[in-house]
């Protein structure tokens, strides 16, 4: 394999590597965004659950003092709505977790592709080193041959 071919191949792989790095960075950013969104949704659920607990506590305090049945029924209906909201938020969180896991998988796959290109470049660099060593050896052999010929002529 000619030195110029290997050098050209390394340059092409370097271009591919830059593209793979860009893809990897985009995949990492998508993963981080998905993680952040997942965390935001978990925080939202925690707040919703806390609000529900505070509301129920307040309802219990009011109930101990005596409350009209209609008013109490409205409050219980609202608690049921809060329960439903918590349940729906739990589904949102599960979907966010799946999306974040998927983005992580995509990022790791892209990372492996980038590493594969880096290994190819490394192998091409080694091949180039072997070619350079051979060229250097040939030059040394040629120089030694010329010296020998000059000595035999003189």
C-alpha cells in the first residue's frame, strides 16, 4: 500500500471522525435534555403529592371542627382529582424515563461508532509508520550500497 494512499485514507477518516464526534455530542445533548425533563417531571410529581398531602391534612383539620356534607364532598372530589393527576404524572414520568433510556442507548451506540473510527485511524497510523520505516530502511540500504560501491571503486 502506498504512503499517499494511507495518508489520504487517514484524512478521510479524520473527516468521518469529526462528523461522528458531532453526532455523539448531539446524542449526548439529547440524552441530557431527556434526563433533565425526566427530573423536572419527577419534581412536579413530588410537588403534586406534597400539595395533596397538605390539602388532605387541611381537610382533616376542617372535618374535626364540623363541615357541611356538601362542602366535604366537594373537597373529597378534589382529592380524587389530585389522585388522578398524580397517577397521570406517574405515566408521564414512565414515558420520560423510557425516552431518557432510549437517548442514552443512542448516545452509547454513537460513542461506539466514534471509537471504531478512532481505532481505524490508529491502525492506519500504524500502517503509515510501517511504510515510513520501510522507506527509511530502503534509504539506509541504498546509502550503504552506494558507500560500498564508492569504496570498491576507490
